[in-house]
C-alpha cells in the first residue's frame, strides 16, 4: 500500500515578533524549530509521507505548490491560518495554530470545511504529558486523513442478484423520495468521490464455487471453528462444513476480483434462494472480520464502510447489527448472527457458541444454517456509528454496554444470536431517529470514539449527527 502523501507547510518559525526578547529572560528554555516539530509528528505517523519543507513558505508559494501537486496529494498539514485558496482546494486538512509563534488573527474553526484544527506551542508546555498529548492529537487527526486516503484503494465485492446494493438496504423508505435507480446513481457518485468501488457478482457464481471447494480444506476450517467454540447448539457439523465451503468460495472470489472487503446477501435471502438454500455466511463473516477483513452480511455497504473505517481507526471491525430503541428501559439493542471474535481489537478472542439461524427451522427443529452467538463484553463505554454515503452524513453516539440477560428472560434466544444491550438516554435517541438516512443497522465499537468519528466526518466532508444530543 502506497504511503499517504500530505503536503506540509509552515507559515512562520520560532517565536512571534512580539516575543523576540523572551530568550533574553529565559536563555535556557527551548524554542522548538519547525524541523523538531515535524520530526515529533512524523515519529507518530507510520505510512505517511510529509511532502514539502520545514522552511517558512509564503502563502503564494504554498498555494502554487499544492495546486500543482493536488492530484497526488491525500491531504494538507498547515501551520498557521489557511489562505482562502487552500481552503477552496477541498483537500482534507489539519490546520495547526503555532501558539506563541503567531497571533491567532484569521485562524478559525473553518465550519463546513474538510478542516480539523489543533494548537501546538513553540515553547513546550510545562507538563511533558500535556505537550505529548498535543502531538498525539495532531497525529490522530493525520491518521484520519490517512484513512480517507486509504478509501481510494477499497474495492468491495458485493454478491447479489439485485445490483448494485442488494436486497436489505437501501430500504423502501430510504428510496421512497427519489426511487431506487436515482438513489443508487447518487450513491455510486458519492462512493466514487471517496475513491472506493463496488464489484457486483451474482449469487450463482458463489454457489458454483462453494460446491467446488476442496473437501479437505473445508473440513479443516470447520474443525478450527468447532475447536474454538464453547459448544454447538441447534445446528450440526454438516451445516458448519457447508459454511466453511462458503468461506472458501468468498475468499477465492475476493482474490479473483482484487477485492479487499466483501458483502453477501445472507439469512432469509440465502434461505429462500431459488436454487436451494445457500449456507449461512455467519461463520465466514465472523472469521473474516476477526482476521481484519471486513465481511458484512445482507449487502450492507454503508455498514461495511463504517466497519472498515472503524477497523483502521480502532483495530476492530466492531459489531454491526439491527437496531432497536427501548425508551421505557433507556436502552438500545443491537443484534445480528455474526460478529468478530475480537471485538476489542486487542488480539484477545472472546467466547462464542456455534448456533443455528433463528429464522431457519427445519421440521420444527433447529437445524437450519450455522452462525455464531458471540459473548460480547457487557461493561464499559461503547460508540455507535453509521455512515450514509448517499446523504453524506455520519451518525454517532455513545452509551454503556450492559448485560441483556438481566433485562429479559431467554435473552440469548430472542431474535438474533449475538446481541448487545446498551444504556443510553433512549428518549433523546428515539426523538432523533432517522431511518430514512441511516437504515435499520448500526455498528458498535468498544470505547469512546465520539470525537474521532466526528472528526472523521469533517475530513470526509460529511455532516456529523449525534443522536443522543
């Protein structure tokens, strides 16, 4: 993967003109040079090429260089107030105010622009931890620019017979305003502006490939899933092996079409497939996500993009699922039948049980399909998010994970196999519900990443919506 290229420019150096006598009073206090500042930031930003110079540049010089190099740039790091011509480039930007090096005149929040702001003093704070946190904050913002740059390499394989976006989302109420053809046209335009693309292949091709999958390899995949599970409930090893064959087919198709993320129909669409039921993708999707490859069921491309951005930001794909708000209990619930085995993104797998799909009974018995009930942690802060490419918006809010088993009897057997209950101000969240923009799914990430997602929306050029405020 090519390095992210960020043009870097300094509009001043050292102390400002009205602080020139400071060294006479404090000759022992260090004033950081531009080289030292950039070196400290560069050390925190792997995979980033800082294009430009640490020499002080005139606005005209910087503008000319950025415009000439714009097609090959992923963003801009600028120390000082941005000239209007740089704002108008539309490049995602981190604008840093060099405290004590300039007056703050004309430096601003840049509302409505793809610009994040930060402050870095040229005389380090008395507290080394405070100064280090400033540097890390700038690095985190640069990492968001890096994520936006990585979207240019994202190729999504979408397995559906209803191109381009599949059966589940957009929903009929999402497309009611303009019709599905126009909705998809705008969606693809907005997706292309991010640099990402969708490759659509029919379900029949996937079925052909899973039927041809090597028996021995599928058996080994199934064996590993069973060995890693707490147990099997309501399904059997024959169904698990079918899902293993599907996993191999999905992996083969990703390689064949040069994709680095995948989404399939799944669940009821798979169960009702005209050629006979397609094996459940619950286990394959869970395995892919655990391995750091986003694989979302139900051709949920917005959820896939949210999970991909979360993976780059946090190190985990998070948990995508259907979304319910319970105002009387002050809770929201997320449920689906697949989930990464590493929800915290720290390499530590959580327990899981291999189960059947709850909507797939056979002769009044639980035999249909094979998916997972992941035992998600039930404490700590979580962040819920969802991107809408069509509307260029991103919803985000936070809550606290709690034990759903304390709320309802038979919690594990209600609807989706993997579920999480989250404590929120549900009345406010319900008042801000927007099914027409964000559909019926949300993605949960462990930790408080509200501001990071809001900043991400800014550099994407999207509107951030906070449902709990």
